[in-house]
């Protein structure tokens, strides 16, 4: 995948909302579902976009929430927006994370070189930063598509 195109695709995620992330139900590719909005004056309707990181050989997720905030965010009432909205702490029940500062393509690494050589296709590494979790993904290709409202990534046939 051309790195210039990849960087453009990642730039388009800036300041939108991550509403889901995880491996697909077939466990090879990693998906990040983004709720994309624009200024209402533009006339552009909001949409849910699926960023599908294909051939994802590594996915790491770590918190961007400080230990101090975690300490006051352990109350289970915070996992529901209605019961947590008036409490001190991080309201996990918002059910989305702001993509800020956003996504960026990382420089080539030993890991990307290893997988590129092993499989004979290019690999890339991306860092996706939100206000609650940071993701680092090692993958080969990225596909973006719109998903319908109510998309359920864990439905098993």
C-alpha cells in the first residue's frame, strides 16, 4: 500500500469518534469503527466508517488515561452514561473515544521489515491515539468503507 495514500486515509480520522475497535470475528484483520461528523453547515451527513487493517499481525492497546483518573474511575456506575454522568471520574459509558491527537503512520521498524520479508508484502505500523486508549497496529493494507447503523461486528453465523 502506498504510504502517501495511507497517511491521507489516516489524516481523515482526526477528531472523529472511535465507537469500536477489535479483531474481526474471523480474527485476521483489525477493525476500527469511527463515527465521522462534519460541521452541519457543510450538509455532509454523519457516517460510521470501518477502517479495516488487513493482515494485522500485531495489535497493542494501552490506556491514555492517567493512573490518577483511573483511581477515581473504578465505580461501575461510570460504565453507564446515565448513572455516571454526575460522578467524578472518567465516564466509560460515553461509549466513544475522541480521536485526538489522532492517527499517524510510524517509521519502518524491525517488526515491519521482519513481516514484509517473511510474507513478501509490505507492512506498516500505525499509532491511533484517543482520549482513553492508544492502539498500535502492525498490518499490510487498509480498507475504508461505510457501515450501516447498527453494524454488529461480533455476530457469529
